[in-house]
C-alpha cells in the first residue's frame, strides 16, 4: 500500500467531502441562505458514503486497479462496519434533526444517488463507455453541494452558477478518468473547462462575482494540469485535480461582503 501521506485523503475518500463542504459554504454565503451544523455534517457524511461505497463495490468486482480501489480491496472488512455505522448515524441525524423541507430535498437527492450506484454497478460498461458515470457524479455533486442554498435561488444567474459548477465537476471527473489511463484529457473536457472559465468570468461577473471567480479559478486549474500532465504521476494528477476544486478557500471571506 502506498505510504505517501499526501495520497491518503484520496485513499480514504476524504477529499471529495472536503470539496463538497467548501462549495456548500460558498453557495450558502453567496445566496444569503442559512446553514446549520447538521446539514454540513450530513453533506460530508453523505458524500463519503457514496464515494466509499462506490469504491468498495468496484473493488469487489475487480473492475478498477487504481490505488484507491486497491485500498478498499485490501481493507474492505475494516471499512464496511465503519460505513454501515456512518450510514446509520447519518440516517438518524437526517430523520431527527433536519427541517421537513430539507429532509425531503435530501431524501430525493439520496434516492438518486442510490439509483446511480445500482445502475453503475449492474451495467458498468454501458456507463463507462458513454461517459455517463462522470456526468451523473457531476450532477449529483453539484446539486448536493448547493442543496442548502436552494431556497434562495431566485434568478437565472443563480441557476447558471450551479450548472457551471456541475460542468466543472464533470470536467474534473472526466479528466481524472483520462489521466489515470495515461491519456491526455479528451478535447471536449478541456473545451468544457474553458467554457466554464469564460462563462463564469463574463456572465457571473456582475451578478455572482465570487462564485464566478471560484469556478473560473477551478476550471483554469484543470486546464493547467492537463498542460503539464506529462511532468506528473497519475496519482499526483488525481490529487491535484481535486485540489484545484478547493478554490472556495480563496473566496470565502469575499463571499461575506460581495454577492
């Protein structure tokens, strides 16, 4: 098992929850929504459950051989009880602590995530061949990260900022898929990243400048990674691809002042 410390957040499926939580806070601040501790905790737990569950299923099928899948193939007996306990805690928290409206929205999104996991495991080749897996993950991730801010979505620019974030997530997932197989990112992936960067910078500059800036920075980071991918290992690319989605860190303070 790889002993490099910087790879362990990815092996343990902790990187995606961190990214989701940062974007959740950014969306909530920019939309002037309300965010309690429980929704944040539940988002982090839900994202971890989905990613860890998906990787355990992939490991059991023996369909992938990336370091994170090898980790779950080796340690699934230790991870499974933790996963089941986390699921029980998350279910109890959602049932007892969330408002009825947020519980309903979260349940609908969680149901879609379960359907995604079932579909991608039952017919994996169809999903991978058509690129549907990356698209489904991107939509679920974008909707999940912005879930707490939905009540304050009012304009087409608000909707556009969520759609652009989902597009950025798709470019991230698709680029990782290509890089891990030793390929240059597909042309459409870099085109999508460039579209996100330009659209966010221009269309959201006046109405959602903070979100637009964070999305632009993330998209440009992906383009830069693809440009210099030959100098980086697949594992480094995988970690850095998620690192460029940590751009809300740079804009959280501004989000409290400019919307």
